[in-house]
């Protein structure tokens, strides 16, 4: 009888996750099989669960158009224990605990060979195109996609594979800036709190957090934000400018919906940068002459590279990176966890923990 693994999978978009048995993956070539110990519950999981992305006037982008098939075990913020190596694999041994880089590319194109797997046109990402960490086991493409968490709490380390490198890569796109030049972070959920932690670890001293939730604004201040803005303000761009003491040079939009993008664009200083990260949905209509006249940069940022993950983990060693608020829940309660995230009933990050972790 063939070996199987447990998964808490999307079997129908919008329906409760279902516990199912799937064939146990067999590592081939340089692949490595890991038993999942921890997996973060990420806002990106919601789009896959819902089955679509909101593209504003362009309508809905159904996940089937991306070649994603069901059933699917979500989860791309993974820490696991190595249990088996493929015949050509090296660099780790059975029993090693590793963070799994999930943004798997084809491995052959120029992007992948340059270490930019996240920009590969032929994505095979875990929890999206392959079963992810809402299952008991996952396959890593090779040892270069495994990072030693060192002295980090594995529940926290798991979040670095997505939320951590997502904000780290976005922050790198606005740097260098003087430490007292405001950086605006729109969204104070898991990504926003991660971004505050990374900025503080990098020595930045002016961090403005924007959110519609008073509870999350309080969490942002507790995490080290130097000012907060109520995202419900009808003149949001003016509130952002006031909190910064002038038009900001750098805004990272971790929500990236129609309203937040419009306010961010309006608030930017001449020569400013808006880094667009979130997948909330919608569109941004702007007068094109303002782009060259104000010398603005609008740039998308999609997760990060394996190198970003290694740099972030190195930065975090020894407690140098302020810790996020983490709540752990049993892996078997994945459905309840994703429903809580959908309802906005989460401050910080939820991390699923396997029974044998």
C-alpha cells in the first residue's frame, strides 16, 4: 500500500478546508522531503481559498487561469524537518530543521540561475502550484531553498519565508534613506508589523503606520512605529502628510487597494517612491503628466529571493530583529485559522503547529 500524507486542503473555493489523504511525495534528483513542523497562515492564502483576485475594471482573475488546480494544501511559510533526500541531493542531512523557500521557479531560466526564483515566468510555488505547509510533508526543490533558522523560534522563522522576505525586499527598494526620513507603511497586520520590525533592526527611526483598525494601530505603536494614521480618514493623503511633517519620500502599500493606492500616490513627495505589495485589489487611475512632472516611482514588489531570506535570517539571529506577535494553533485547526484571518480577527501572525513539532 502506497504511503500517504495528511493535508488540510481547499477542495472547493470558499468552502471549509477538508482533511484529506494525499500520496506521500517522493523526492527525485536534488529534491528534499521535509516533515512540516510549522506553517504560517498568510493573507495570500485567502485569495487562493476564495478562488480569484480583484482586478478592478478588468474584472476577476480566477485562479484556474493561473493553472492552479484543486484539491490544494495551502501554506507557503514553512519550517520542516528533513526526512529524505533525493538521489542527487546534498547540503543537508536527515533530521535537520530548515525554513523552506517556497517561491519555486523552473530552475533553468536566467532568473532562476541569477537567484531570482520569485521572478521566474514558470512558477511552481509551494502552497500555490504544489501542495504546501497545510500538509504534513512538502518537497523542497534543492538544498539552496533551505535556510537554517539558527537560534530563531521556528514559529517566527516560518513567517520569514513570506511576510518576512516580502517586507524586507520592499524596504530594500526604498533604501538608502536617512534614518530620520519617514517611511510610511500602509497596513498594520502581519506584514505591517513585520516591516516595522525590519526597519527598526536596520536602524530606522521614523516609521509611520496606517490602518483602519484602532487595535492594529495600537499594535503598530507597541511594535515600534513612531506615528500612526487612521486609515478611515476621508482625506487620507493629507493625514499621511501631516503625520510625516511633509510629503513622504517612501510609502510601502501592504494593502494595495484602490483607496490606499490613490492616497499614497497623492501623498508622495516629488521624486518619491510607492512600493506596491498587497493584493487587496482594485485599480489606480492617475493623470499621466504627474508621473514625469513629480518624478514619481510606482514599483511592484513580489515576495523576495532566496538571498533575501538568508539575509533576513542572518539579521534576525541573536534577537536583533524585534519579535512579532505570534499565535500558534494546531495544524489540524487550519480551517478555523483561515476563517479567523478572513474575518480580520488576527493581530500579528497565526502559525499552524504540527502535532509532532
